[in-house]
C-alpha cells in the first residue's frame, strides 16, 4: 500500500535536524545569558545579590575582612582597657591610633564600583578619597568620651556635632545588630545573678582592616576641598 505523507507531516530526518538546531540555539542563548550575568556581577555588583540573597554593596576593603573570636571586657575592677581609663596622653594616643588611618584613597577602577560617587584627589590624578565608616564611628565615640571630661582641655564640640555622633553610633549598632548572647550567672560575692557581657563574639578582625587602610592613606591637608575638580566618574552622587 502506498503511504502518502500529509502536508503537515515532515520526514523523520528533517524533524531530527530541526531538534538539533533548536538545541544548538538554546545552548547559544544559555551561554549568552550566563555571560551577561557574569558581566553584571563583576561590573555592577551594587545591583546584585549574594548567593545568600542578602543585599550587597561593594567596599574596596572587603577582601581584608577576616573573622575571629574575641572575648569582650566589662570595664570594671581590674578589667579596664586603656580606652576606658581616665584621660591621659597615653589614653588619648590610644584612641587616636584607632582611627588615624581614616583618610584613604583608591583608583578610579575601584571608585566606579562603589554605590555612591566620591571626590577625586586633585593632586593625585586617577585616585579618589574615601573613609571606612568604622573609623568615622570610632572618631565619634572618642568625641563623646572627651565631652565627659570638660575640664581636661579637650576642644568642645557643638550640640549638632554631638547629635550627629550619637546618631552615627546608634545607626551603626542597629545596622550590625550584634546577636551574641549576653548571659546571667550567679555571683557568690553579690549573692545574686548578675549580667555578664564579657562574653565571646565572632568579630571582624579590626587590626587587619586597619592594616589595609594604613596601606591606602593619603594626606588630606594636601587637598584643597574648595577647588572644583572636573571628573567623569560614572557613579550616582546619591542612591
């Protein structure tokens, strides 16, 4: 019996060829999509999410971040670090040393990856100034410390400045939202359960981050902030 092929029926070899073409096209499109995603991830990381689906903002110092376990101090009796001791030249120097590397610089290639635009260094073309916020927060905390000792020849700061510093520290604490567990333990000496906040935390290694900043410092006194510098950095001024 003669078999007549319907008009809507294709030979098997042609169907196989069409399927092969579709598979080939799918592979090409898939590869292009993956390449596009990788390009977006590397060139615009501020618009991407991490694998844990947490918002991500690029920081030039992120590769310097390492974590370690740190036991906090209470600041009472014989457990008082130098930072909580009465004012002295040694105490002042210890505080200043914490944030003395605040003024840092990065090349344009890294400045373009930051979420907000920053200012170019006029006398150092191709580099941009910025500061890690931890140093700003420590400076603010030191400012509040000095206000506790008005008779120690510290420079008095205005109420708006103090309000700014309190807000900066409050927001930093709420941002990090430390979930380490403060506990209560029985004290034979006081015959009652007392709060113990000298507990262990998982902390970013501050000395490592400070070390990174110290390698990228610049002298702000060499920069005239009243002089406009023409700049083509393609980053939003605010976001």
